[in-house]
C-alpha cells in the first residue's frame, strides 16, 4: 500500500540543509544531501530533540542538537552514543520538482539493509 504525501518543492530546501515537516500523527525530518532527498522521523530516539535542527556531518549523518548522538540519514541507523535505537525512515519520491514521502515504506537504503 502507498501513503504518498506532499512534503515540499525541491527548490525550497538547499543541499546540506534539513527541515521539519508536519505529517499526520507527528513530523518528519527532510534532508537534502547533495541534491538527493531523504526523510526520517524527526524526533531523536534518545530523548526529545528535533533532528531537523541538528547538524549534517560527514556528508550523510545528522548530529542531534541536544547530546550530539549521530544517525546515518539514508538508513536511519544510530551511529554513536547515546543513540542506540535507529530512526524510522520513509521512502522519498521526487516528481516534477515536488518531493513526496510514502509514509508506509522505508527508504530504499533502509529496506535493502534489512
Ligand atoms: S536527545 Fe538526541 S542524543 Fe540525546
């Protein structure tokens, strides 16, 4: 099943940036990594922090703004202490300059890592 929701126009989020986007039942963090878009849950799995406010480090990880634990953005994998629980990821669809997420599917990278 597909639960495709519009997130943003691609041109609204520059490479190297992230944005919190409200979705049904919560929010997600959308990242632009060198022109490719990724979506993860926005809430850090360690405590209460918005990962969209974190810093993108090493090209494909986000450092939480509160205790600086890191997650791999394409797979959602927790990479460093104190984060031990992976993030939920969402499949991102780009169509005609619009960015959508499929809320029922994991990112391709996370799905292939399972
Ligand atoms: S709240 Fe994110 S690392 Fe603690």
